[in-house]
C-alpha cells in the first residue's frame, strides 16, 4: 500500500511571519480600563449598600467630586505641576548619574571593585532616612527635595546599566576584537545595542521610584504638591482628598511611563520581539 504523502509544510517565511494582533490600540486600552472600572463600580455599590463605611472609605463619586473641586479652583494643577517639576528634575539628574556610574563600573573592573560595595550598601538605606540629613545640609526649599528624588532614581538605573554591561555575551566582544574594533567602536556597535533594552527598563523603574520618593520629598516643608495634599488630607481628616491625591499620583505615573516608552521606542525599533506573537 503506497504511503500517504505528508502535507506540505508552510514556507519558513510564512511560518515566521508574526500574526496580526487581534486587539487594536483601542481594544487594548478598553481592556486595560476594564479592571479599574469594575473595581470602581463594585466599590460604589458596596458603599451605597452599606457594606463599607463611606466616611472612612468614600465612594468613587465623592473622590471624583473632590478631584473636580480641586481642578475647578486651579489648586489641582498647582500641586500637579509642582510634583511633576520635582520628579522631572530628580529623574534627569539621577538617571544621568546612574547611567554614567553604571557605564564606568561596568567597563572598568577595578573601579567596580572599589565603589560597587559602597553603592550597594547605600542602596539599602530607606528613603526617609535621608530626609533629616538633607534638611540639615540643604535646607527645606527645593534643593533637598530634588536631591532625594535623584537618589531614588540613581540606584535602579545604576544597577540596571552595570548589570546589563556585565551580562553582554562574551562572544560578541570577542568578535569585535577579531575585527580590531577600537574601544569607541566596540562601545557603539556592540555594547550599546546589547545594553540599551535593559537600560530603558532601568529608566522606567527609576521613573516609578521617582514618584515614590517625591512623597517623602514633599514631607520636607512643602506647601505645594500631591504629597502635600496627602498630608493635608490626613491632618484634617479628609479621606476623599487623600484618595484623590493617590489617584492623581497613579494617573501621572502611568502617563509619565507611557511618555517615556513612546520617546524611547525608536531606540529599540531594530528589535524583533515576540510580544505580538505569543
């Protein structure tokens, strides 16, 4: 009995072609909003049904009213702009210092052995531990606030860059040496493409910690900022204002992260990732 012919395998190019995503940008946005909307609706119903105390846990309708009241008077924009300015400056200083120090310790083993143990020890110091020292050194104006945020941003960026350089495939470096690349050409053509994706992830982590540290920074005598709104709401027993500030923090952090991703996406456009094919 003759053997049945095997079905033809799809061409390699066709098999390797990424399948189109079933979700467009609008679909992904709607899916991402589904969980918070469901939580907000459930929260509102729980308070209205008497299952949760509205005095301590105000429903989303009251939080929205508090946000609207702050926005209508212009107070919200004052606090948001103050927080964004502090985070932006701290992120700029901390990320530049983290990239520079990570690149130096990643490429100079002796320098890494000299400074990395001390930096790793300082990385474990809680953010609030720096507050009294920075107040003594720098006063209570903007300088200590920006410095504290820069410290928070510095460490994840430093660790990410140094770790990315240390994990570069040794074979790539050997190929560069075979082709007699100079140190500058080696850094530009081999090291930079290899460490860039991890560096961008470290920057996103640092930006998130910048928003975390700005709350501690705005405890240092600030009269403006979302952190100030949190403290003011706690002192005057206004839980709706506290939750409104938390939601504003969440929205600002998400928008800032999305902006950073959009700005840096062209730097990794050469990557052929499997994100849309999984």
